[in-house]
C-alpha cells in the first residue's frame, strides 16, 4: 500500500466517523420532529404503486439529491445516505479510498420511479459522493413505470397516499379511460370519498337510464360531468394559490361536500363557478378569527381544506365576474325576492313585473329564481298566490325556479342572494331590500320601476367621482356593449380631479368600443337628487345606473350615498340599477 493510498484511507476513515455522528444526530432530530429519516424500500414502493412496465435508459448523469431509496440496503443508511452501521467502516473506507473522487469509479445502478431513484448497486458510492459534495453521479438507469405516480419527496405517509391512489385507479380504471386525469391528493383517506361520489353518480345514472352501468363507464362520466366542471372553476378563479400544498382534487372533495350542504340548506342548485367563489368567500370570512390551537391540531388529521398560508383577499363581485363579462354573460343568475304577507296586503308581484323580469332573464340567458319570503307558515290565500306565481313561470323558455322560505326575510335574502349575480326587485319591494342588499350582499340591485319598459335603451350613469372606477362603470360598459344601450355619464363631483377621472372613464369605455356622452358635473349637495331626477326625465332615459356604497365599509360617505339612492328611487319612475 503506497503512501497516497494510506493517506486517502485515513482521510476517508475520518469522513466516515463524522458521517456516523451526523447520522446519530439526524435520527434524534427525526424522533423529535416526527419527520422520517429512513431511506425508502424499493420493493415496498413498487408493491404500493403497482408496476405497469419498465425499460432501460442507459448510462446517464442523475442528481444525487433525487436518490431516495435502495433495493437492499435501505436500513443501512439514513435518508441522506449517512452510514448507520459501525461495522460498515471497512467497506466504506475501501470504496472511498479506491479513487481520489468517487466520480472516477464505475457507474452505479439504479431504478428510476417518476423523478426519483433507488439504488440497486452502489449504495456506498452514493454515501461517499454526498460527503464529497458531489451533485451528480453516472448511473445505469432502468425506468420502472407505475400505475400511480410516486410523489416528489416521498415519505411513508405519501406512500400510503400513493398506494390508495393506485388502488383507486385499479378500481375505477380512470388511468385508462381518462389518461390525462390528475387525481392526486395530499391527505390519506381522500380516495374513499371519490369512490363514494362515483358510486352515488352511478346510482343516479342507472336510475335514469334503467340499465346496469359498468363502474369504469360510471367513473368516466363522473369525471366528465361532475369533477371537471368544478375543477375548471377552481382553475379559472385561481383559488389554489391560497391553499399551498393542496391539490385540485383536495379542493374538489372539500367543495363538493360543502356545496351539497349549501344546496340542501337553500334548496337550490348551485353552479360550479358560483360554488367556488361563494364558498371561498366563506373560507375567507371564517379565517378572520384564528381558531384555537386544539382546533388547528385536530384539523391536521381531518379531511378539510387546509389553513390559509396567506389571507384570502376579498374579491368584489366585478372581479368574480370579469372573465364571464368577456366570454359569456355577466348576469348568469338573477334573484327576484317577493314578500308574501296576506295581513299586510302583500301578494305575488304584478304580472307586468314578472313579464319584464322574464324578458330580462331571457335576453341575458340567465337562470331566474323567484324567492317567496314569509315570516310565518302560509295561509290558504298566500298559498294560492304562490301557486299562481308558479303557474306564471311554468313552461317559460328561460330557466326558472321558485323557492319558498319561512323566517327572517332579510336572512334568506342574503343567504340566497349570495348565490346570484343580480338581485331584481319591483318598486314595492325596493324600500325593504335596499339596505339589506347594499350593505349585506354586495350585489348589484335592479329596481324595475313602474314604467312598462322591458329592456332599457337609454341609460344615465350617475358616477360619483370620489370612487374613480367602480362596478357601476363596469356594468354600464357591459350593457352598452352587449345590450346596445346608449350611455350618458353624469359626474357627481365636488370639483376635485373631475376631468382626470372623466378621462379615465372615457379611456375604459373606449377600450370596450363604447361611446358615451359626458354631461357637466353636479355637486353632491342637497340639490343633487332634484338635478339627477330632472336630467334623467328631461333626457328621456329609461335606466338610471348609480354608484352604491363601498363594500364592507360603514362610513358617513356610505350612509349619505345610501340615503341619496333611496331618495332617488322614491321619485324615479323607470328602472334603476345600483352597483356596489
């Protein structure tokens, strides 16, 4: 043995003892933190994931950090390939002293599963290479294809999830019928919920088609009809960026359960996009107050949406509807709340109001919901009025539904209104609905007015310049572009930045190819209501669009704005739309 080899052996022996001490410390930290420090067993991984094929990829450089397991020596080294056995010193030192750098030795042999590698031959070379701070090693690679993918950074829990995933795919055959489907989850036990969803949908299909449906067919149709629409809504609204570490399938399971609960509570069908935005809004509201520690710890083991890494920001109705404003219709769901009270002389709304409402929903391609509100069980006379209203909408070409809710009318208006894009009321209902909708719902409110005009043709936008660009302008541009409404802007201004804001509004409208006339501004003083009414009536406008109070704020400005809107509605005979 020459002096150079003797020196390398001494150096490698010293590295071995340092690595052994680090391995002992790593094992202690693993016990304290609960994080695994073991290499994965290749046989166990393959057994859980299921092999679908393999092929040789030849010799190539592989990243050492991606080596997470071993075929036969997974108990002899830690997760970072630190040596665990004292009696392994001689072989460790022999391999390490065989060359100045471990990279000079023959390639190791590995199995590749996903983006991870398992050592078949060369465990000591990998261990020494990590001590030498090497990043890559030459390896003869055999790729093993599995039915379920191996999660990045796999650990025992993720292997359990992967095994459940493989069993789910074997049961449903979705990897064959829908090969592009990505149904990975981040919490064990989720796949039994998906299997329950599929079985329930299979029952519905078999009942409707009066035949036995194979499970793989039912699973494929479930994926197309139920899973994808909800997941597409999740993608479009970018919800997952507020739930780091969770997958689309995680959120689908959580949303599907809460959507079903909400539909049962409200007695109405909730479209996927509406479910995502409204339920995410509830998540944000409940996240305002942090739960106690015990609750947070319990949630770690429950199948619920994860705690927010960051606060889910409030989104205005216009932000929620921006995509549909360009690709579809802005008002996909309209709600018409109706107070029914025989003692107070309140029955179903006039037939003309219902006819105008049906014309609006038909023009917008919207689903119309008539919400009958009572604070007591209906009397025979009230039941007859509700039946007559049901007959009025029966057989109409526009999709319509009628709901009956008994209890606090304000509560049910808010609960059901949250699921709709436009709240429509007649003049008799406007006084009751205005404060509830503008303060509690943050939804546009359309008051039909008394004049028998089905669809507006000339609109006067009364824009408060203290709010530079708001939902009133957003809606006005849409109505002008889609409905062909001629638009005139009447600035409500105290004189500051009026021309600059008017220029911004003009640029926004021009971007949407909307031309609008601009009138001289009026001041928001005691005479503003008279001037707005006079301008609207004198100009022959059949729709008034007004700025509503700012969302979620209770200020003197908001109170004044609500009071001014109420005063205008008392005198304005035509339709009026108040944005938030």
